[in-house]
C-alpha cells in the first residue's frame, strides 16, 4: 500500500550557525578522554566527526553528563575498518557502531538522510529502517528534538547550530524538529522520550508537541517492539529523575501503555521506591531496573495471589501461580528478560518470609541470594504504609528489625533471634488469653458489644465498612462454631465418664484367695474315637463344675471386700491379708491367668 504521508523537505543548503565553544564556556576538559580519542582517530582517517546529542546539551546546562555520542560521515563498515577489533556493528533498523576506548564504550552513528520511498516505513508512517546515509545538513533534520541537534567539534573548538537549539535551551523549551505529528508517527517512542526530557531537564513542551499526547498516538505504541519499550523504561527508571517523571507518566496516560492494570495514581509504595532509587543513583550506587518493575506490579501480584488463595491453592503454590500470571501479562506490554523475571519473583516470594520469619530459618533467609533486594522492598513497604494497596499484608515492623540485625555480630544475632522467639511466644499466649476471656464473657455482653460495633460500622464511624463487617461476622461465626464443639465435647466426656462408672460398678472385685480344693482338673486326653462321647460328657461336667467354683470364689472375694471396708471405717486400720506361699499362688492362678510365653499345641487324635 502506498504511503500517503508527506515528510517535511529538508533544507540541504541550510546555513549552520557556528559558535565558538569558548564563548559558551565549553572546552575539551569537559569531555572524557575516550570520546576525544575517537574523534581524533576518525578525523585523522579523513572523516568528519562531532560530539552530538544530550552530552553537549547537558554541558551547556551546567550538568556533568556521563554518556557521550559521536556522529560521522563514515559508514559503519568504514568505522569498523578504522578501529578494527575495538568496533562492533549493531542494529538492523538503525545501524550503529560501538567503539571501545579503554573502559568506555562510545556509540558512533553515521549521518542520516530522510527515508526514500515506502520500503522504510509502515502504513502509518512509522520508520522500520533508518539506514539512508546523508550529510550533516540532512542529519540534523533527522534528530528528534531541537535541543539534541548541536554538533561540537572539540579539535576545532566549534559548535554548529542548525535550528536555534541554543535559544531553546536558554528558554527551556522542548520541541520536535519538523512537523510534530509526522515525527511522532515516524517513531511514537518519541512521546516517552519527551516525558523523560521534561522530567530530567525541567523544560516545557511547545504547543505543537503538547497536542501529540492523545489516544491516537498512544495506540501507535502497540506496533513498537516490547523489547524496545523495555529498553526505554530502563532509561526512565535508572536516569536519576524518576521522582518528577512518575506523576508525568500518570498525567499523560503513558503508564497505561507501559503496564497492565495500572493504578489511577502513583501509590505510596511507588513514590517511596522512586525517592529511594534517585537517592541511590545520586550517591553512585547500582540500580536494577527490575526492582522498580517489582514495585509497579506489586498490587497486581497481591490481587492475583488473593484470588488463587480463595480457590484453595496452597500458599506457596498460589505465590508461584500469581507471579507467573502477572509477569506473563506484563510481557504483552514490555519485554521482561528471564533474569529480571527471577529477580522480581524472588522479591515477591521473600516478603511473607521476611515479615513473619520462623526463628530456625532467620539465618537461612539472611543468606538468600536476593535477601538484600527483598529486605529493601520490605523496608520501603514499611516506610510507605501501603494503606492504599488492597490485599496488602502487614510487615509487623520487621523491616527495621532486619535492618538492625544486619549490623550485629554472631553473638548479638543469636540473642536477637532468642528475643524475637520469646516475643512471639508471649504474643501467642496473650492471644490465647484474650480468646479464653472472650469465651468466658456473658453472652449478653458480647451481644451488646457486637451490636454496638455493627452500629458503628453501618454509620460509617470506621474505615473500611465492608471489610470490618465481614471480619466481625466471621469472628462471630467462628465463636459460635467453637461453642458448639465445646458443648459436644463436654457431652461426649460426660457420657464416657458415666459409662466408665457403670462399667466399674459391674466389674467384680479382685480376687484375694483362691481355694485349691475347688480348682478344676485338666481334661484327660482322648485315646480313641470310640471314647469320644464319654470324654465330651466328662468335659461338660468339668466345665459346669468350673463355673460353680468361679462363682464361689467371687462370692468369697466380695464378702471379704465388704468386711475389709467396714473394718477400715470403724477402726481406721486395714485388716491384714494373709499372704500365700509362692507355690500356692502359682497353683491357684494357673487356672485363671493365661501365660503369654506358653504356646498351646493342638494334639491330633488317633484313628482306630
């Protein structure tokens, strides 16, 4: 399909305004040795070379830039020929050369010209390839913002200004070169860059640029690669100006293009993380962009976690499923590399372990590879309060505890762990006591208290009406359930006690003496089958005689117990029981007590 967009004509005969660098207060001393060495090498090889972009702009603003870019009329392969192994060519859409000088890496670009034909653009005018080489007069028109279109030649001490960039810097105005609408269609990422420069420099948009922040242009970001959007967010998060940038992302609705289910306004946690991030960058400390992603997606993670817990998943399993779901959805907006994904998950999964640590696992947690990041996140949550985040769990003040714990030696750490364990035991004891006192309260008092609390909830005297009402209802239901269980257990214990007492009454008293003369004799062996009937008759007689003997023994024992109780009551001295000799006791008990270690062998009857 033929592209109907018309690009602004570039004035190839534009007269650049050349200004002495000394007048503007710029010298080679403001540049690192690496960029001077590359400019010098290219110049000696017969090419034009300039320092261009934000580095020159920031020096004019009195800042100390760290990154400098170079531009030349040498094509990428020619730059490769000049620097050899120190050069690496990257990019397909926008081909560049990365040249290493010492420990620094300098990005060297070739002069660009406007795109020719429709092969380099999409149907909407977005640039797919920008590898049409040109000269310096054409290149300045390919720059996005006027303040980034200054060319500094340090060897000559000259600055070329083609578009009044110095005037825009002095007036603190941010504007796009050419027609703003066309430049945004070429690359909608320029909207994000505009917000980033506004936050970093404190500049204001001109009227044409301000009109480009609309839903139509934001929709163009859907055609941008998620990997490129991730790179752009990295520049936002680690630039050192996320505090002023964060409200701009919400104000201009850019946050909706960068994350799934964004909040309506920056949460207290996001603001706290932004302040901490800028402080670390200002003090020269390292920053992982994934840390800010963990804060951005924290509220979404808590929502998914609560949903999986309600579905009955185990807490650890629910954590994994919630983290995977949130990150997979975020990849629809911006790419998240695997290392960043694991970093974010570790931070989220460590939060409950840090807020409610088990005393036996404290040292293990402190040795976790992501402990420092997880602890920082917990401390920032504690400082922010998280009152504006749904489903947030309390930190229990453990952020400060872990902060102090890291400054202790081994003996002090063991003592701190013991104190924390004792404190947990005391708190659990107090909870049990409060529960017991609540169970022992008068039901009418509890009903009056619950009625008053419900009245306060319905009249709006408490914050979070629905959550508190639901909590009180759950507590009341749990209390009724405990009362029913207690009544059932009491009834069960009483019935068991009654049955045991009745069983004790029915049981015969223990035997004190056994009459040897009444003991049954052993049944004789069966010699033959013919004598079997006679033997059965004799065994039946012996069994009946045995039962009579047992009843007689029980009657004698009961009479003996009654006499003993009566004598004890009268004289308060128990009657002595006449002891039996060992042989008598053995003979008497052998008929009634089974011997476990003696096995009975079935004797086979002989057949005649």
